[in-house]
């Protein structure tokens, strides 16, 4: 049973197209009994799935990846309808999801322990074993790719899964999970619908052994507390407040292109979006001019040559959050170079925005905005920019644009984050993994190291009879 209960009288969740405001559909939240039943089915399937040969488990996940790839366009359209993510971006996310499932299908069977050197007559081993039932709670901003990573890694290591997709894209989340589940034995992958109360009931369930969550800091903190009472292993990637530091030696126009990409891609709703920008005063004026020009290229009509598609934010409630940060900054004296207003008309659009004249105490620099806002603070030099970038409780990622090798070395050493990017706001080699720090989470969420999170190690000492 769960330590938290769902309000079984809760009304259906309505999902509206953030571009038009039209109703997409309604989803009934899972009741307490339905959460219990889903966990119970996953628990019943646990031992059989754990004893299934690793190669066989991997083969089923690989088959599921092919099915996801075959319906990639359908999933991308559904993603666009429920979350507003532009189709081309969403399609890239779905194809990345299929690739991630294939990656874990390859890595799962070769995930191994090690032998130890004990006495000659004994055998000593360290053996990875599945944790049991994994609760996978995923977000709306890249829903298929994130779910594929966590679900795929859990499955290939022998765990059964109960997946709760975000209530902001429940039809997409269920379509993906049911597609994967169709290749698996009964109970190995269960799906429950609902919002925060459903996630709390799942996270607080005494028969859940692992909780993997990507989402807000508040939800992550609640999951930590729930797991303290159940003993479940917790894997969290929560909010970030990722800085971008622009050194005085870089081309300000190129730096503005990087800043715009980091701030506006997917409407600024990427886990590692650029949230705050520190630019050296020597290049601040041309940088801000170029950044305002870049903002004008991000449009929410069909993009023409030289323009880039800017979809709506996920819903009007989130738009209110984004604009509250912008409005508070303007009220406190910030300068608007682009955007900064709530447009008229249907949907949840928000323009690509550029602000300057910011102070460290402003909420737009202290908290995650998660929208298409480039919040720029002009600093005296690189040293001040780095110092202010470091002074933050979050610890997800950071970017530094510099041609100075000493500055780059200092930055990656001093920034207290899981990922540091030098001279590129996005990118990285396949298989990379990092551990978020501070309020941004705990544990590896990607790469081969995620398989370690999904397993626990048993030490075996085997001596002969005397």
C-alpha cells in the first residue's frame, strides 16, 4: 500500500492544445486502488522478469524500439498537439527515444559485476541485481526521450516498471508506454494516469523499490521525503538555473546565436536551457544588439528562410509563471530589448524575450523561468561573471563561451554542476552521463551509468566445505 492516497473523487484532467486552446481530450486520474493494482501486477511479474535471460530482455526492448521508430511521425504530431513542441523538434525527440531504447538493449546484456581476489579455494563475486519495481515519473518537455531512457534502462536490467507520464501530455505518454508494453510479458510495464497526487501515491508505495523522476524541484523534494519512509532508491533530475558566461574575447554575434539557441529552443523548456546570461561589459552592447536581432528570428508563425520555429509554452498556467518573472524584472528596472509581453489571441504563446539591467536579487536570475527568455546581466569581466554563475543552489549544467584556455579550465573546475559545456550550449558525445547537484537532483540519469542506478550489488563469498 501507499503512504499517500489519491482523491478518488478528483475530476478528469483536461488537456488543451497550447497553440489553439482547443480541447485535446480528458484523462481520468488513477484511483488509489488502481495505483495499488498496477504496483501489484508489477510486483507479481518481478521475479519472472528478473530471471529472464538478459539477452532475451534486450531483444524485446530492441523490438519495441523498432515499433517506436515506425510510428515516430504519429508520436511527434501528438507531442505537438499536447505540449506545443514544434513537429520537427518533437520528431527528433522521438527518434532519439528509439535510439536510446536500442542503446540500452545493447548495454543491458553486457552490464556486469566483477570477481574479487580472495583465497585460492574460494570464489568471490560482486553481482548486479535488479532492484525490483521501478516507479518512473516523467515530464512533458521531452516526454518520449526521457521516458525511453528511464524505462529502457530499468527493463534491460531486470526491473519491472510502473510509469506515470506527465498529466500535461497523458495521451502521448500512454501511447508510448503501451507500445513498449505490448512487446513485454504481462505486468512488466504498467501505466497509471494522473497528476501530483497520483505521483505521490506511486512514490510513497511500500512495494516500490526505485523511484526515477524528472520534473520540478518541489516534486523531487516530496519524493525524497516519501522514499525516506519506504527505503526506495531515488534517482532525480529536477529544475536547473543554468548559467551562460560570455567572455570578452568572443565574437558577440556568434555568442548571441548561442545564447538565443540555449534560451529559445523548445520555447526555453529544455532541462538544460540557458536561464541566466553573464556577459562581459567589453562586448555587452554588440552582444545585446545581436541577441535582440536573434530574438526576432524566433517566430510562432510558420518559419520562413532565416527564421526558427518558436512553439507555444505548454499551457497558459505555465505562461503566467514565465511572465511573472519577466514582469517582476521590468517592475524592478530591467530593460526590454525584445518581447516581454503576453500576446493576444488563442493558445499559450510567449515571444522570444531579451532583458538586461538585471540584479542578482531578481527572481529571473535566482529561479528557473523555463520559458523563451534571455535574461542578461552585464558584468565587469569574466571573473565576476563566473563568480555570480557559481553562486546558485541549483547544479544541473552550465555553459562558458571563451577562447581563453585558463578561463575555460577555471570554469569547469569551479562550476558546481553536473555538466559544463565550453563553447556550445548543446551537444556532447553519445553515452555521456552526469550527476546533477544541489537542488537539481541526484544520481546518474543517462549513459551506461544509469544501469548502475537501476541495480543493486550483491557480494558472494563461496568457500568449499572443509
